[in-house]
């Protein structure tokens, strides 16, 4: 019985398994564990099968079977419990300290490649603080196995001659390394794509006003810097807009409606701009349009159309016309960001001083 949203152990295990198999959303350590677990299980099953075929069910073959059982069990434990690094440690401990050294003592040169695989596994899958310690320990164990192999021939099951056992060992080791590297590369590429996507989303978020979903002042400044640096002799219009009496709109109808007005105004402007024009939220109820033209009549035509649609929206919503004031200034290659903003702001101030609901241009 599940009470107050608590889940049974089986349900928690299934959830962890689902999260682990969702490679796209898993962390790198989890992905690396999946690589180790899959290659470790397959390679050990293949190794046990090869030993059984070549040498029968000897002590060494049964030892391989026992190691395979432990590795499979550790893999399942990691998958279901979510404690993937504990499982990783167990798998590499079995491979590096028990199975591979004993295989070398029993079968000789044909299994030396497994020792290299163990060291590669430690470097690839262990945490940085554990790599040196465990790698060194496994190296010492491998040296000890070499000494035992050559000083205690009674433990030798096969000679060091290169035969079918060497070929099989090579194939198994090659397969394990190939699969592991391929899976790591696949996960790395997925991680790189995910990071790229997240970078694009972050860049978009940093440069976008969250309410109106148009560019913000930060993007506007960088855009102007790049644009003026690339301009030749042409001139463009920058129009600074302020929604008239917007504080009164908020005070009268509430901030929720005020936010809706800002969003609607931004949408109205976007619908009336050309592909090369840019709209940005300058701050508060102020917006700036960068027109890709120096034609004052064309700019005024667009601004009048925006004014009419903005008034129609407010008439439908509240039975009264909302207006805005604007200041338009020409800018070119020699104009600094401060020059552009100052010139547009001066003309906006003139429009407000003259009674609002108008556009003042050069």
C-alpha cells in the first residue's frame, strides 16, 4: 500500500532504470556506466563460452562463469539502484584484480591483452581521484601475475604458444574496446549536441525580453555596434517609442492587463516591420525600432499604421484609445551608441513636451 505519495522499492527501481536508459537526459557518469556494464557483460559471457569450448569446464572456466555472474549482478544493481559508480567500482575490481590476472596465470600470453583492457577501463570509467590509485594497484597485481606465471608452472593450463586461444582473446578484447569506444563517442556526440542546443537556448534567453518575446536592450546595443561598424555611407532611422500614460494604464486596469498591452504592442509593431528592421524593448514601456531605411515618409507611414492598430486594440478592450510618442533620429557609420540613443531620446522628449501622441523626426 502506497501512502502520501510514497513509492515502493520496486517502483523506485523501475524509475531509476527508466532514467538510466534515457541516455539523452542522463549525466555523463551514468552514460559511461552503461557503456562499461554492456561491454563487460557481453565480453564475460563470450569469454566463458570460449573457455568452455577450448578447455572444457575446468576450474578456470568456472571462475570465468563466477566473475560473469558477479559482473552481471553488479550491472543490474547499478541499473536498478542508481548507484552506478559503486557498480563501476565492483566491475573493475573483479576484472582488474581477479579475473584478468588469473586468466594470465592460467593461459599466458594469449590473455595479456585483457590486462591492458582493464587499465583502459580504469582510466575511462573511474573518477579522477581513484584512477591513479587503482591503476597502480592493478599494475602491481599484473606484475605479480607475471611472476607467478613464470615461477609456478603448476598453475599453467596452456602454454605461451600463439594459437586459437590467442586469436579468441584478441577478438574478445578488440570487440570490448571497439564497442566501448563507439558508445563513448556516440554519447560524447549526443552530449555535444545537447550542449550546443542549450547554448543556443541560453543565448536566445539572454538576448530576448521574456514578456514581449522580442529582442532586449542588451541585444540592441550589440546589434547597433556591429551594424554601424559595417555601414558605408548609408543612413538608417532609429525610433524610440514611449507608450503614453502607461503608468495610468497599470494603475487603472492592473499590471496583468498592462503586461498584455506591452505584449500586444510588440506584436503589432512586429507585424508591420520589414525583414531587415529590428524591434527591441528598450526598457519598461519604451521600445526602439531600427528601420533599414533613411526614407522619413516610409518610416512615418509604418508608425502611423502601428498607431492606428494600437488604438483599435485599446478601443476594443477598454473603450478608449491608447497612444504613444516617438522620436526618430538618423544614424550612420560615425554614430556611437550614445549618439543614437541621445538623439532619439531628445526627439521623444520634444514629442512628449508637445502634448504626446506624436512622432518627432529629424
